């Protein structure tokens, strides 16, 4: 297992990557990772993620929510992170961002068709959209609650996305893959004048078999 110092540095690297890629802006978004089984590191509230340093991160007790280390307040959306970690022992990192194209899909009321692109279906699977919920409240956590156990990524209506991973790299890469795919789907719609067709059921079944291996 990576040391706390290494985990802090890796999380900061993800924050800077998100900021530099335009997947978050200003103080938007939040990132966390497990540190052992009962602690998480999370970005502080109200800070620009690209400006954070490793010591700015807040160390939280996953059992009772108390701050173990860190001077700032934990992200205001920590309830969502808590819910994911408590329901999914396999999840070691959570990335919540405001990717422009994915968010635009939710504003337009368009579902994200992960079953169109084999790379997305194979590495992430279906990507549902949770109904709108007020940011920073318990309502937001409740909105994704029915979707957590069977998905690796969820779009939040009018509020971006949340991706899970077995580590920070995977959670970040899933976000990047989805935003890239969203651009591809838009271009396809513009070129053809209609949404792209999903892969045949047999092809999706074959991809699912590959994923199971």
C-alpha cells in the first residue's frame, strides 16, 4: 500500500490534471481516496484544485466523519464520497468534476449512450444520469444512492459527473474517457443528423464476457 505522503502527492496530481484539462473550473469539483480501510483523503472546501498542495488535503475518519488531520473544512460534498466508500469496498478513489460536454448532455436531457462505443462499454459500462439534487446537501448523496452499486460512473443532472476507481488513476481516466466519448457522440449526431446506433446485443454480450475475464 502506498504511503500517505505518496497518496497525497498522487491526489494533488489528479487535481492539477483536472484543472489543466478544463474538467473543473475555479473551486468546482472534489477528489478523494481511501487511506487504509477507515480513512480517506479529500480536497478541502472552497479551494481551487489546481492550486492545492499535499498538506492542504483533509484526512477524515470514514467511520465517524471526524477530521484527523488538516486545517480546512473537508469538501462540502463529502456525504456523497462517504456513501460511495461505505457501499463499495472495492472503490478506492472518487472523482467528482464538472466536465462541460457531459454536463451539457444532462442539460439537454440526453442520456449518455455508453453502448455505442466498445471502449467505453468494456472499461466503464452503462452510465446513468441521477436526477437533479441540490449540491452540497444530503439530497445529492441520496440521488446517486440507487445507482452506486452497479455502476462505475454516474452523471449528475446539471452538476457534472462522479467516477469511481480502484485507484486515483482509474477514477480520473474514466472521467477523461467519458468526456472524450461525449465529444465523439456529439460529432456523430451533427454529421448524421441523428443519434448513433448502439452496438448489437451480441457485441455487447461479447464485451461483457471480456470484462468478466
